């Protein structure tokens, strides 16, 4: 989607992933994207899922309680191979029967949602494919307690006030 404009939220409660962080993250996970099925949870503008589609992902599920921006962006860009679900993360994760993802991107508003609970719901509902990765974006000062969640820390990177943590399921 090089050179195409994506509309970003203007709320003080949200802070879209910067281009610098997104490009750094995609260079880390580039080998996982081609033909991937992706979940963009707390999708906001959909920038992560849109980038994944542009790099060869075969499907993206965008999930958020406010889907107006992701609808506008996917329409404006003429994208295909995605679904948009207007739902709270708990309701979606508890009811996403038979869905499996190679990549799950979780980017909630900083400090508002319990990371451990979200990781446990992903594991309990078995939606991460074997060898899939889960990427969690949070404020740098947030401790993402993954012990007892069934997730194993693979990598952690810090960019300004943002922390990107990459997990796989424990085997």
C-alpha cells in the first residue's frame, strides 16, 4: 500500500502504531506473513492488517468495538480477503469457533486491558496455529505477565514509549 493514505483515529485514548514501529515489526516477522491468516484485534484503523495483506497475507479478520475507520480504509484501498467484526475482544475470542491464525496482532489502548487475560483467552480457545506468532503492542512501562498463559516469550523490542512483544504457544 505504498504511498496510499490510511485514515487514523483522532481520539486522545488511541495512539496508532507509527510507521517506524510498523516497518520495524514487519521486518522482524516478514518470513511469517506470506499466505498467513491474520487476526488484527483492537484493529482501530486496520493499519496492521492492511500492511499484512499488502505483504502477502491471504486473509485478515479485523476486530474492534468501533469499526468505522477500518471500514473506510479497506473500502478506500479496494482491499479483498478480509472480514470486519464489530465486537468486544472477549466476546470475539470466546466465540471464534474453528478459526485459526498464523499471526495475531493485539494493540489495545495502552493500560486499559489486561494482557494476561487476553493471552489466556487466545490459548484457551486455541486460535493460534502451531508455530504461529502473537504480537502484543503496549506501553513500554507495562509488564506483560505471560506466566501461566501458555505463551512463551520469543522477542521483545522497545521503540520510544512503545513495547512490542512476540509470543508463541508453549509446546
